C-alpha cells in the first residue's frame, strides 16, 4: 500500500482531478490523502469542501494560507506560508508520491515542498500555454516535477521541446473531460439551481435560451476594471438572459468585482443571475445547455471543445492554449465582443473534439500512477 | 535613476556577483540595493557581512530566514519565510529590476517574489547542469526569470534548446572569473592567513606544497558521512599538508561535519588546517598556490579552469557541468580518489581556459543591465 | 528628536488614539510613525486608510497579516505572522517607544515584538474589564508593557491591585472622548451620509427618530447566530427606523453576518440601513442624534457615557466594564431587549459623565509621552 | 479518555515536567501527547530527544521554530512561527487541555495558541519572580492561563495578590525536585560521564573535590561578555577542578560563548571540563557531589535547596526568586564572586529545604489534572 497525496488549491483544479480521486479511492493498493489549500477553502472564492463531501471524498488536511488582502505582496505571502505548512504536513504524513495540478500561483508551494523534501512529484497539465504569469508558474513547476501528465498532444510536444525527458511525459488527457459524460446523464433545472446555490440578481429561465459569462482578472495586466466594463457593455447591448460568474481570487479581482457589483446594482433590464460557483457537475450541465460561453475561463477552451459549445474568448488569458474550432477570439473591445456573441448565437453546437481527452483520463492516470509506484 | 536590487543568499554567490556590484555602485544612473538573506548572514556557514564591508558595499536589508535545524522540512521552511519577508521588502523599496544568482534552494524565494510582484528579474547562471536538486531549482528559476545572463556558451545553447526566448539570453561569462586576476595581484602568506581567519587543527606552511579539500553534501543523496570518509581516508594515506574547508549549510551537512570533527579529533600525523571560509580574494590566492584542489565544489570546475589548477572532482555534484581539461572525475572511492590526487600532483598547472569568461564579466553584465533599463 | 511608533490594528482603535496622533504630529521633538496592521487594512472590516488620509496622517508601514478564513486557527496565525513582520519593521525603523492600543487579539503581537526587542512599550487602556477572551489579552499585554495609560479611575485601581508598579500607571482618560466635542461642532445629514458611505437596505430619515444597532460576535461563545436573532426579533417588533452596523472581524462573525443577511433579504417593513462603517467623526454624529444605541459595542459604554446617550447593552461582551447610568444591561432574550429599548426610548438623554475622560486625553497623553522620553 | 498535550520548549523545562509525564503516561484515562518545540529540538542547545527516548516517552509532534540567528528579531520570529505551527497542530489533534511550562520566550506561543483556540491551559510555575524579561513573559502567560500550578507558597501568594482567581491556583511543588531522590539512588562516575557525553577541555576527577559553573546570558542586559569574564577570572584564581556548562540559547548567548571559547583556548592550568548538557538525572548526580555551584541558573535556587548544595548566585537573573539559606548572592564582581566561593567551599552541605516541594509533585499534579478534566 502506497500513500498518494493530492494537493488541491482551487475550485478549477478540482474538476481537473476529480475522476482521478474517485479511481484512487477505489484502489485497495492506494492510501489516498487529499489536502485542501488556499482558495479551495475560502467560501468567497468557491470553497470545494461541500463538493468533496457530496462525492464522498475525505479531506485529510486543510491549509488556510490565503491572506485577506489584494496587496501586491498577496500571492507571495500566500505561497510562502502555504509552503511552510505543507512541509510540516508532508513530514508527518510521509507521502510516497505527491500530485500537483495546473498552474495557479499557490501550486508552486506544493512543487517546492515535495521536491525539496525528495518526494516524487507528478504535475498534472504541464506544457500548456497561456498568456500571463500562469505560464511562468506552470513551466517552473514542470522543472521541479518528476512525472508529467499532460492533457493534449501539443503539450507533450512542448515539454519534449523544452528538454524534459520524454519518458517522463504522458499524454493522458484532462480528467475534466471525463465529467462531461457523467454530468450529462442528468439535466439541471431552474428550481434545483436556485434552491441549491447562493445567487443574486434576477432568475433566468433554464428552458429558454441563455448565455454564460465567466471572466477572471489577468494577473499581469492592471486594467481589470476596464476589461470587465467592455464585456458588461456588450452583454447589456445584447439583452439576453445571462448567468454571470464572480471571478477567481487573484490580484486584480477587486476591479472585476467592483465592475460587476456596479452592474448588478444598476438593475439591468433583462434577467441576469450572478453566481459564485456551482458544483462541477451542475456547472457542466449549465454550460451544456447555454447558447454561448463568454469570457476568459479555460473551460471555454477545454471542456467546451468536447461539448462543442460556441465560445467567445476575450483577451490574452487563454492566448496560446490549444483550441478547437468552437472558439472565436476577440480583444477587450465592446464591438468585437458583441459581434462575436451574435455570430455564435447563430451557430449550432460544433462537433465534439477530443483534443483534451476522450473521457477516460481518470482511469488512465491512475494506471500510470500505479506503474510509477511499482504496484 | 533606476533601482537595481541584488539578493545574495550565500557566500558562493557573492563571488559570482561581486564585480557586478562594484560596477553598479560606481554608476550614477543606478540606485544599488543589496539584500542579504539566509546563509549569507549566518556566521557558522560563512556570513559575508564582513566581506561586503571590506569591499565598501552597503547592505540595504537583511533577511534572517534560516531555521536552526537539519530536519527534512528545513529548506522548504527557510524558502517560505524568506519569500514572505522579501515580498514586504520589495513592496517598500519598489525595485525596477531584481537580480538572483545561481541555484541554491533559497534563491527560488527571490524568483517567486519578484515574478509574482511583476518586477523584472535577471537570473545569473542559468542553463548550467549539475547532478542534484540544484538542477531542478535552477531550471525552475529560469522559467520565472525575464533575462538570463549565462556564464558559458554551453549554457546559452542549453537554455535556447529549452525554448527560452533567445533574445533574452546573454553569455557574459562568470564574474567570479574577474576576481582571479584582481586577487592574484597580491600573494597570501601564512602569517596573514592564520591571523585573519578562524581556523583549527595544525598550521600548514604556505610556502611549501599543499593541497585544498572542499566537499559539500549532495542534497539528494543520503550518505554524506560515508562519502566524506572516503575522501578523509585518501587524504590520510597521502599525508600532504592540507587545507580543509567546512561544508556549506545543506541537508546532509551534519554527516560531513561529523566526519570532519572525528577526523580532526583523531589528530592526524600531518598538518591539516580546518577553515570555515576565507574572503573571496584570499580564497582564490590560497587555491592559486595549491598543488591540487579536491572535492565537489563548483570552484574546481569554474574558477579552476581559468587558473589552470589541477582538480580531483568527486562524485555526482558537478556531474554535468562544462569543464576544462584540468579536472579528473572520480567516484566516492578511496582508491580512485587517492590515485587521481597522485596523478594531479605530478601534473603542472594546466593552460588557462576562458570557457567561463575572460575576466570582464562584471563590466559586461552592468552594460547589459543598463540596456535593459533603457539607460 | 525621538521616534514614537504607534501600531493600529482595527477601526475601533483608531478612535482611541486619533487625537494622540494629531498632537504627536504637531510636536517638533517627535518623529511619528504609524503602522497599520491586520483588520485596519481590510476593506471588508472597515479599513481605516481613508480616515487617516482625511486626517492628513501618514502611514509609515502596512502589515497585511489577516488570513482569509474563519477557521479556529485564524487568530493565532494572524497574530504569529503579524509578529514576524513587525519584528522586521522595528529592526529597520528602531523606535524609541512603541504604543499599542486596547485588547484585540492582534495587539499582543505588538506587545511581544516590542518587549522581546527591548523597546519601551506604552499600553493604552489596560485595566478595563470585559467578559471574554479580550480580558486575557488585555491583562497579558499589561504585563508585557512598561507604561500604562488607562482611561478611568477604576482601571488604575485594578492595575494597582494586580501589582503593576503604581508609578507606571496614569489615568489620562480615553482619547475617543476627545472626538465627541470635535465631531459635534458639525451635524450629519442624510444626503451626505448616503452619498459618502457604502450601505444597503432602505434609507432612514436622519431628521426623524431612529435607533442604532451594533452587535459583535463574542469570541468565546459559540452561538453568535442565535444571539443576533434575538436582537433582530426585538428590532423587528419595534419597527423603528434603524441603522445597523455589520460586525467586526472575529471568530463567530460569520454567524452574525448570516443572520443580518437573512434579515436584510427578508425586506423588513420599516426602514433599515445596513452600514459597514463610518468615519470616526461621522459615526459620533450619527449616534449623538440617535434615540438609543443597541448591541454590545464598547461605544455604548464609553463614548455614550459622555454623550449621555441611552444604551441597551446585550449579553456578556461588556460585562465588567465601568459604566454610567445611561446603560441598561440585558441578556440574549428578545423580550428583555425589547422592553429595555422601549424604556430607553421614553428617556431623555442622560447627564454627561466624565468617567472616561473630559475631552483632553490626547493632549495629556502626549505630555506624558514627552516626559517618559525625557523631552 | 481525555487528551493532555504538553509542549516542551527547552531542556530546563523537561526536568520540571518529567515526573508529570511519567505519571500521565501510566494513566489509562489519559491520552498523553508530547510536543517538542524550538530549542528542545536543536542539538547545539541541548536537544532533549534522547532523554525522552531513554525515559520511553513518545514525541507526538516536533516544531522546528528556532531561527539560526542572534539578530534582535530572533525571539519574536521564533515565537511567531512557533505559534502558527502550533495552531495547526492543535487544530488537528484537538487537545482537551494544554500544559505550558515556566517562562522562556517561546512558551508564550503555546499560551496564545491554546487560549485563542479556547483550549483550557495549565501553566506550570507561574508566580515566581526573576530579574529580567522572563518576568514579563511569565506574568503575561499567567493571564492567558486557566489553571496555575505553582511550585512554592510565595508564588501562590504572589498570584493571589495579582488578582488571579485563588481557586485556580495550586501549590503542588516543582517536579524537578522529584528527580533528585530518583537520581541519587545511583552515583555518577568519571568513566561513564566522559564516555556518554560530548565534552571538551581536560578531565576532572569525580572522586575528588570539584565545582560546577553554569552562567546564562541575561536577555535584557547587554554586557554578557563582560559578565562572564568576571566569573572566569574568579574561577581562574581559584584553580579548582571545574565543570563548566555552555549557556542556553538566548539573545546575548554569543557573548558568553565567546568568553568561554577564549578561556578554553587559553588552556587553563587546572582541569576544566566544558559540557553542553547532561541528562537530567546525570546532571543532578553531578551537582549533588559538587562542592559548590556557581552562576545564575535557576537550579542553584530550586533543586539546590532540596539538595542543600552551597551555591554562589551571580547577578540579577534569579534576583527575586524565593531561596533557601544555601545561596550566597553576589554581583558581577570578580572579588565578590571569589570570596563567596571560598566561603561556600568551607561550608558543609546545608540542611534539605522543601520550599520547592517534597519530591511528590508529579503525582500531585496529575491528580489535579484528573480533577480538572472531571476524571
């Protein structure tokens, strides 16, 4: 029996590891430990505690490392204290292998703690390419990691070209894709949605056409307030029933949040529901019925490709990520955004693409972990 | 006037940046700030405070981040607290550019703090290759950095091959090479050495033949005690007058130190002087007169190449570093070590090599910094 | 010239030190440094940055020590990291004397940092008595402090009885009392209030009768939600126009906040304005026109005694504080609360009491500081 | 079954709790957890890991909080990080009651963590009186604690006079006294001593007359080097065989250590053995045969009173502690020290005093803990 420790730092990461966790839990050779850290634990930013509970996954340890500030030092301090607490935990729990996911700033704490303590480290979703500080973080983690489970062919090519040893790179797809088939065995309805989740604004009828917006701050750009205003203006012109998600915790979030609060207080004359977060499955159900997804979330690139969902992707945040034909890219420009939405609204759903996996990634990843552990 | 902040975390790093600091200090367009951190401040491990004072370089801030433990969590905790304190300092001092040096574990704190706070970062000596955790740290820092000042041609090739943007890589040589010509304008003599530095054991006559040993722990290998015993045995068999340096602070240091203490207490029947550290210049003067340098210090690979000094390099620590013909590589094996020393003792000094620079790196680096800053 | 460093950790503390700061700033013998820390910097909980700016007081340093969590470890971690950052600041700035205020959990960080670094420490408002963890903190700080500036006679007696050296205790009154006379040179009006501050709910007419509620969590009692519900019920029965303040950051705050959010969402059928915080002066103006103040804030005990404002004080939080005749104490019981409010609504304002000072404390305190510093 | 968590931060504290631990371990109603923290874990300053192992006591958790520096910020930072790590541990382990011992600076971390997390706290050895910062720390901890187990009648009187609730104060004696009877069932001999412990200098014959010196830095006095020189001069004049202990970790330790190193290097012309530390029992055996104990250790006041050992107590460190007739107090003055030693050398052992307990404290304390826990 070997101990596999998975450190999850944010809501988005949970979707990218959930089916792996479910497979690990079932395996009698594995002692699974789940550590929650940073924004994964903070209600404001979408704590995932409830989702783990719903999925019957036990949390072994919690690291409350997020500082309550948007000061420029925020990310560094949160990472620093997270590292310290993680090192204490690893010392006590002695994992045989550690898994870190994707590229949020806090994830480098996991990579440093494991590598400095000589614990083998798997990095999920290295080799991708985006347009901001995440790139630095992701590549930096790659070079602290021992095994690289990438989510698409291009990512494997990229890592190989960076001189990462090719026999340590495995293209196993993205586990978030696995969730789509599972989720869509069931539909979401308005009553359930508005009863189960905290929301504000006006209700949207799920049985009619609606759109979904999800736009985060770009951490190395300063004008998050200006950026969100362009999107707000375009959506206001459109007047379609809209689900709008609050942004992730990040430097610049305040700008986005202020813009949205102002918009919300202005009482738009068409229905807009503001949501903090949904459970991963309900989220997929919601976008799977949406006419179009707008913003800069990676979901627009990744999950949406498998769904075939029309997407309007704004700005630089997903700049270099591999994408399928379902995405129209636009700049922070009200007219561009508006026209792209209009165009997508006229489109049917696109054909399903498997560039990010074919729905079996959780299973494939666990098999590879067992191989690494010699089980 | 632009603010250049240089963060130094260890004695070895000081040699690799000193001539840069001297050139920066003289430049009226530059506001130079020097931050000392971690082992650079701890007397046991070679505090560099005195050397900076001797060189008339002002320290702007001190970060006492080193924990007093050799526990497995030590490096992570020291890095974590160092990051937190550094983020506070950067926030107050607002550097225009930050410089981090080489690959010790604490240096990643500088890289994370600068990159997460959107401060341009120069990395000195990326792209080299060694045989342990330093490799992970060095490459990880590379991908957090904006500008790469490498010390040799192979390093530039390496970074390019890792997909680092080639117009951000500059082969400017290693500033530690600059010190050799400066140092050797003067000789070191026994009286001065034994008066100026703390030492133990027996005195060695500097006017006669002697050897120098400098062997550090290899952080991802567990057997530091066993490793140092092989070297001790070989040197005991040799019975040459010896200068022996205590190891750097690192996981595993205790094993080396215990071995040396035991050796020292056994009162060897030939003169052995144990030294904690010398000033960078005196150190160069000492090895420049040595018959051979033994151990696993990077000095054996780098500075020694320019001096032409015969070197016996033990084990994996410098495994993949580019080297000149002056180095004989051996395993942790008493006989191999002994034979290699014997062979080098019979050799004259080798021809001067400029693979690590031609003694003008400080000047070249400052010119490149000015260019980056648009000065 | 001597350096006086004042560390402020919360909005409430600012009122208790503001006139001291204004007098210190004017004094040419004093180099005043103001450090903001913890909740004093967090917008959610009433950042005081704007008030200092309005009062033309310069902030020398900011310590973002508040963690974003309500976990049981929250107060300890916030205190711990605050101490570390404060020690770095004190080391750089070298104060001649440090001032810490009152009894919030973060203030012990200031006391430990100063006393462990051998910097003389003045504690403002020791010797008072309340009903929860604040008591432990306040007395603990007393014994780390060198000089004790208490706000009332009973506090001096109390400290003397605790064997604090009597020549280090000075009853100089509470500077928050000074603000009342200053504030009441001007009136507050509805237009200004609703324009200048963030609020929610319905507007209250300031020219008609209204009440003010301000109830915080009691950190060592678990039932904050239950407690606030009693107050809500009583106020709902009363149906008077109401200003209701959101609670301080503290363990248990979530319970209070949830109760208030639920109340607010239920759209009460009488006007209730929910406020985060007001500027110290505007706050005094608001309560000085209120018919009654309800809750468990120390303002009800302290400032209200000088104003003569009728107060209904609920529960254990202010249990043992010295009070004037203007206060009716009640338990967490809807009927008791309701009857007490009714009774106070029938009362005129009480006679002004000077138990907490006569409006000259700022001046007196600065004179005592000068004496201590030998100026 | 209730969980009792004991946090030990230094070697000296272990003696004052050891018999309590042995009794707790045997009790089937108690789940004993021992946490080691700060200097209790650092070899240089007398790690107690080995002693716990010898006594068959299991360590549940280790907190490596000591920074490797003597900078003025050292004590604050060590306390701050210790608090953070302790809060994480308490959160996971959920003690029913926590025990903190005596008055070293790190112990306030335990007191804050427990009290801020609402865990009942027992303080061992409050109410005593010494001449430096320890006084501040001790009294500060008293006011964070719920139960006070003092070691002598005067301490109880003192706490009562400080308005500590008298039904929370129990005079149960000092468990370190219990160790004396246990230790002295066996003698220590030279061979065992010099084989078992690390030492330097010259051997002393344990069967002949000898003296013992143990002098620590006084943290709020700056002249530790000057102070130790007086003692060294007096002992050099005396020329008696001497055991000399290295000082505790504390601000100012470097001064003491430098003085001792210089003295040691000067090769005194009478036998002096320098010791880092002995096991608690062996230490008692050594002083129980000594002619006189010199310095400023609390052992001279406390344990020595029960042994009747002649003591020369130097300076302010033990100034106000209750003492028996066996102690002669002197100033930092070579002549005074010398004369006092001479006088004590002519004295026989004094009569046994029980002011600090009669050898049954461990048992009494555990009984009181059980009562508090309702067992």
